[in-house]
């Protein structure tokens, strides 16, 4: 009996040893995986290292350019949670880029985006890329374009659509994607849903009249990049209508009840169909707004022929569940709140019945006439 007991005890000890070894190995693997989740980037300018993701947060210290940081969470249009010399804090993501000497860093797309032949909205579209697509980034300008490789092809993607695929970044990525406030339009006829922005591109499928699609980008070439049932593709912009999602002629007294400061507003320029995003920071007799990013400023400037002016343009703005006729002038002035969007000052956003401090009757009429142009374009 004692021999059996000793044998049994030995077996139990062996099993316990094996079990502990497996647990230790698994824990070690988890630790290694967690540690490898961080990615190293470097600062590209002098920057403040803050205690939380806000310009109001206390400054832990300041860094010059070329300082290596471990990126723990990454929002390309916001803040990155980083670790430097054992201390964790936050840095604005547009101050971080790829270290010199590193061939490339793998990012993922945080939204549907066009993969272009050059770093410009005028460059030809190679194809559309869906969300969560891994891309090898060779050159990274946080407030501009990134040179990337996808499936062996080199091209360019706006950096604001690229985030590091690291632990904790998914929530930030999701927030960034949602903040783009895509607008839903409807097809005005049976349309071909294509793989690229060209009549020569292959047809993915045909979409029936009156079908809702999520518009990700309206290209100057006359095509819209859209998402339909989880697939990214292209439809001719003139075959998409806001009528399916009725544009409203809403009085300013009603708009100001739903307009919120700090929330991005997806905007369509009526005359060109081009889109950009603005953000409101003050609500009074009208709304004071700014382009959200450098790319948005570039688009607005290009729409105006490369000249800022007080002339009003008709636009449709997406606020909550409403698509509203509005107008906006193009002369940056006075205060601004968004840093590094390429605009020193802000613009005024007007709706039916909004007012301005200007004493110029023609200027006031121009703003309201543009609102009506936006309304008439949607109902014609």
C-alpha cells in the first residue's frame, strides 16, 4: 500500500510540475505578446508630454525632435498614449512619425479610404481600401500623406486614416472612424457599383434605385467612394442623390438646438460635390467653425480656386440625423481653436435666419442667398 501511495504521490508531483510549467509558459507568452504590442515612433518637433489627452492637462515634461517613444494607444487625429523612460503620458499624434533608419512600420486603416498614385486628392485612385487593412508605411507625414505599400504596390493614403494596430488602439480607431460623420445618400437609378473610379473598372454588382449607400469620399473626378453591405467600391456621384435623405431648410433657431460644439460636421459643397469636415466651437447669431484637419483646409481652399474670400458658398451639412441647407464664407478671421489644421482663424457657418455682426446688407444677402441655393439644388 505504501509503494502505491508513493507512486501516486510521484505522479501527482509530476502532473503538478507539468501544469505549472504550462501556466508559466502561457503567462510568459502573454507578457511577451503584450510587450510587443507597443510600437516605437519618434517626435518630429518640440512637443509637450502631458498627463492626460488634453491641451488643458498638466505638462510632465517637454521633448525636442527625435525622441523615441513607445506608443501604447494611437488615434491618428487625436492623442497617443506613450511611454518614455518608464513614464506614461500623452502626446498629440501629429508630433509622431517613423524613426529614421526603419524601412517601414505596419499600420492599419481605420476607415474606408482611397489608395492613390500620388500624395494628392487629384492623384488617380489605384483602388479603394476597406477598414482594418494592414499597410506597410514607408514615409509618414502625420498631418498629410503617407507613402505605403499594399499587395506589393506603392502608393499614398491620407495619414489621418492610418493607426498603429496596437493594444488599446481599437477603441480610439473606432472613435476616429465614427467622428468622420459619413453621410448616407441614395441611388437615383439602377447603378453599377464598381471596383474603381472609372467606367473601365470591373462591376462588383448592380444596385437598385433608391438604395442607401454610405458615402466615404466624393472625388473631384466625379466618382464617390462608398460602402455598401460591407464592401468598398465606387459609384458615379451624379447617380447619388440627397433627395432620398431629404435636405431640410431648417431655421437657425432650430439648428442651434441640435448643433454641438466640438462635434465634426460632414459637409458637401453643393457646386462641386466635394466634401470636407468642419467643427463648431461657438454658437451665437451664427456658428463659428473651423476645418478639422489640414486636408479639410486644403479642400476648402481648392474649392475656392486657391483664394480665400468673404463670398458665400452653398453647402449641405450633416448634423445628427439631419442634412441641412447652409452657407459658409471663405475668409479665415479672428480666433481659432484647432491647431495644425492649416488655418489661422475661423469661418462663419450660416443657416436660414441666422445673422451676422456685419453692417453690409449685400454680405448678409449673399449668405442667405447661398442657403437658398443649397435648398433649391436639393429640391430641383
